[in-house]
């Protein structure tokens, strides 16, 4: 493995390269105003009109999901999934084939997997939106937790805990499971494309008892405050929208551009890191699985150890995705590339339990 100095140099070099896969709306939100290319008055008017129409449609959808009977909502799930995934079929299938191997399925089977993915997106979107109007007692019944003793044990030291979470399954399950059970939990996230949706998502988190922290808003300092009060800080590890601290890590038959920032944040505060996964239950609901803490201070070199622990977590996630690839959300935006042949047989070293 390269030395710590070489890894630090690579990190700085990667930070200088533009991340072309970051959505345009996210670039608009995170780039200082003086650095943005100024639009013409006509272009600004057009964008404002599109945003207004989109917000009205989204508001109507949220209102409908909140008040329509559940069976009606779930009957609409495939259509909602198709709308939410409009225009990204090509990129989604390209990434799926990189991860699974293009020869692993026939053309008919790829089409079937695409249909399952759209249905999953529709169903879990409805489930997440309904969290804001569902009683907490019912939420706890629908979202169970296994391995809670691992989190309780990690918090006994009084230093807080870092959770590595992902976009597999229902992305609202972490807030639903832990927020309603009284944990002091803060969850990172990307700002939604439009203020109305961001406001609604934040309201759902608040109702569930979880704090929503946006990427780029001094997260290391906010995480340190969470840890000082023995709280839980949950960070997504499988989708990056920033340009710094990214590394290409083995991911199925491909490599995933992965951010090691969450691991570095945990290292600086000396808190335990626990991997968390979500899977659907046979009939209804989801199960949140909390795994034992990682051992991550192996070499004493922060970047090396951060890459190692992130790689083990990403490898666990990849194994789960192999079992249910239709349930991973960011197939359309995740940065994947072919995995070099020299690394195909390289397995990560196990860290902790």
C-alpha cells in the first residue's frame, strides 16, 4: 500500500479535479454566488417557472401520499418510480452492469431488474413520506432493530458513536428506527433540489426525533458537538457529492468513488464506528441491522486507516447489494468505473467483528 505521504498527496490531487457527476442543482447550492456563471434574465425566468411548476406538483404529491389510503398509494408506486427515474435508465443500467457484470443477465433480465428498481424507488419514497403522518408507535412496529446492543455498548464509553449508513433499502429507516426510540441521532444528507422538498424532509426528521445536517455545513465541527454529548452521528458512505477526500475502492466487479471523510471524522474524535444496514421484512416493514464496532486504528496513519475501514464497510455493502441490487438508490448518480484486473482478487482485511 502507498505510504501515508503519498496518500495525502493523492487526496490533494483528487480534490483539485472537478467531480463532473455532481448534479447541476447541487453545484448551484454549494458554489459561492460570485463564482457562479450568471444567467440571462430570460434564463432566470425560465428556471423560476420550472421550479414553481415542479414545486406545485411535488406539493400535490406530498399531500396525496399523506392523505390517500395506503393501498391506493402503493398501487401508484410503480408509476411514481417511473416518474422519479425518468431519463436515467441508460446510466442506471450501465452502472448495474459494471457492478454485476454485463454477462450476468440477459437483455430480458436487465429489463426486469430495471422494473424492480423503479418499483422499489416508488414504494420507499411513499414509505418515507408517510413517516411524517404515522404514529411513532406504529413506526417502531414497522421498523425493527437488531444488534441494538452493539450501539448501546459503544455509547457506554460516553464519547458518542459514528454510524456508516447507505442508500440500500429504505433510506428513512435510520431516522425512523433510532429517532423514535429516543437516541440523540444526527444524520447527514444532501440538500434537496427545491426548498419546499428540503423543508418537508427536515420536518419529517424533526418529527421522528432526528437531526438533519446538510453536507458542506461544517460537518466535522457539528459531528464533534454530537460526540461530546454522547450522541450518534450517521453518515452515508456510498455516494459522494464533494470533490475532496475521494478514493476509488473495489465495489463488486467495479470500483466506487468513495469519500473517506466519515472515517476521518470518527478518527479525530476517537469514537467507535458501526456499520448499519437496512433490509425489507417478508410481509411489511423493514429491519435495521447494527453491526459490531470496527477496529480501525491499525497503522496509526490516519488516511491509510480511514481507507481501510471504509473499504471493509463498502465491501459489506457490496455483498448486500449483490443479493438485492434493485434496492440501491444511487445507481443513476454513483461514480463507478471498471475494476482493474490486478485488483479483482484482492479482498479487504477484516476489521473487528
